[in-house]
C-alpha cells in the first residue's frame, strides 16, 4: 500500500510530501495542484506498467512535452516522484536529454512496483470524464482495466459478476445478502432511490442496462439522468475491491444531488474504514462535509482520513498544501481561507454583514 507521495519539480509543485491515508481527499482552488497529485500517481503506475516506453504520455495520463511537465517557475531541469509504503519506496526521475524524455525507476522491482503494476489490478482509476447515460454499454476486452478509466466497462463487469459474493467486510447490512447485485442495489437504493438490472445481449459486444424509476418501472438510462450511470462505476469498483486496493476518483459528485453526494460519501467512508483505500479529488462541500459527518458518526476514524487543501503561494507562485485536521466530532481545527467557505461569504453579503 502507498503511504506517502513526494513530488519535486512537477508542474506547479516545487517540493511537497503528502501522507496518503485510507481516505485521502484533495480539495482547494482551481489550478492549485489537486489534479497534478493524481497525475503523479498515474504517471508512476503508467511507467511501471509500460516499462517507461513513453514516459509522459500513455493510456492513463498524457502530459505532453517535458516543458509542459516541469516546474518552469523554478526552472526545474528535472522532476521526480517518490512513493513509499510502510516498508519500502520507489523513485521515478524524469529528465530530458537532447530532446528525449527519459524515466529512471529506482529500484526497478520490489513489492511496491508489483502493487503498482496494472496487471495485478490493485489500483483503479475513474476519470472526471466518466461515461454517462447510454442505451447499450460495451463489453470489455482490455487486459488490465476491469472498469475502464471512464467507467465504460463497469456495466459489463457488473453483468459478468453480479452473482458473485462481495467480501464480507464490505457488507454493511448482512440481512441484504452477499452478492454484488444485492449489495450494489442496496447502496443504489439508499443513495439515489433506484436499482439496476442488466442483460447480456447475446452474440453482440454489448450489454443492456435499465434503472428503476417511479412507479416501480425500469427505464433506459437515457430517460433517467446521467447521475445514476456515473455512480455505478464507483459502486462496482469499490464493492469488488480487496483490502489494500486503491481507487483514484476525480469528482465523484458529478451529476449528483447534494443529498446523494452526502450519502455516496457515507458509502465511500464505510468501505474505506473497512480496508479499501481512496484518493479523491473534489470541488464539493457536500463531499467534504460528508467526510466530517462520517467522522462524527464514527463511520470512519479521523486517523484514517487525510484532507489536503491546495492553493497557490502568492509569493513563490508554487502549489502549497495544508493537511486539514479534525477533532473527534468532525470539526475542522485549522480552517483555511477558501476551504468551502463561499456559502458563508455569500450569506454574509446577502444579509449585509
């Protein structure tokens, strides 16, 4: 498992070190470094899986030229990414030599590199560009990625595995039953008041999905809104993971009502407390406050949560990260200006305060 990420000279970062917890949440201003943290993780996974054949560009992340990736404010001639587990670490150094970008991995093989290699399927990534409502979903013929980085294969994976049992430690209500179908629909009903049914279309490369709507009618995804399709990939990936697996999610709140965002956070913190690790980027105060509520309700221990607030240092013009602390009731103990305080600011203005 990854416990620490250190970035030097990549994009807006000069040097930063982040402790990655069971549940790590990245929040803060636009263009302040949240996405770069995720890109750094993906860059490591990509280079280990592809053996550094194309150091900056691949199926998980594409950063363009070396000049796009290095910190030009600090005139970095190279950049590095270091990952550590509890027992070992790896460092990836990126340099440009005569117009050619090179990536050196040191050491090039240990238990951490095995964990990071996509063939072992310990890490799943869901992009903010996740696939929305479709009448039909494609079947997956990829070697390494079960769900697709857009969540495009989640419906197919669900159809193939819906009768398989979910790990016991991921089942909140034992009375519901243990299959993926029962557990997914338990959470889908709780979060967005819907259920999913799927059907393999024989002799084709497609799967049909329908969602429960009003009056107990099942309707096509296109007739019920994008939020349900977006959330399925998150639920499927988490419910089929094992302890120690890492799920990286960009903006889980996409197309979800605030109440659904809060309930989804309850699901995420429950599975995280029981061994699934998350790195999540969000702009949603409902996700942030959902984490606080989960701490308050003992759904997750505060010691298993890391929240980092990102901003740009006005003097140095580089990314700055602050680890946000909580007490046992979920109260923030080191509030930062810009940390989901816009509602209060707007209300003060409306009241003339």
